[in-house]
């Protein structure tokens, strides 16, 4: 009878320890898994730098699951600045000097895990109906 009581006590203690460990693992900090840039694509009808679209960077986290607006925390960049430029706050516009396609990226380096770099992208096209060598609106 005493051995059954001891087993129940040990089982109860083990359950409490496992529950505590699982809570501790969730409190170790959120981890950024992905960045979604919205809108996912944008088409400008002319290479006019006064045309602008505000981009948003939304981060998807685990531990616990959450979505956060990272627009002002990410580093914005264009892979083709002759076509489109993006400001440090995510304001996208044609550069005014060319037409074509560009990929815009939003990058964030995280501390959990250490030095983890997460990147989200979107695409933009700058058309010019006056230039037959440029992509034309469909």
C-alpha cells in the first residue's frame, strides 16, 4: 500500500515538473518565423516618382503564436533602384528613371535564435506606355 502511495506522489511530482518545463520553454522568447510584405505585388502605370504605395511588413511569431507589424523595424531595399525605390518606412515609388520589374525586400535580424535573418519580399512593375521596350499594362 505504501509503494502505491509513493508511486502516486512521484507521478504527481513528475507531472508538475513537466508542466513547469513546458511553461518555461514558452517564456524563453518569441521567435520570428516569417515576414509577409503587403501588398504582395504592385504595378505602376508610369515611371512617375510621385506615385506611391505604403508597404507593410507583418511578422509571424511562434512561442506563443502572434502576428506583429514590423514595418518600422525592418530594413527595406530594392534590388533594382533604377526601377523602384523604397524608403526606410516602406514607402514604395517608381524611381522615375526606368521601367521594368523590381523585388522589394523587408529584412530583420533577430536575437532569438541569435543572428537569425528573416526576409520577406514583394514584386513591383513599372510600366511606361510611351516606351515600347517597357512592360505594358495588361
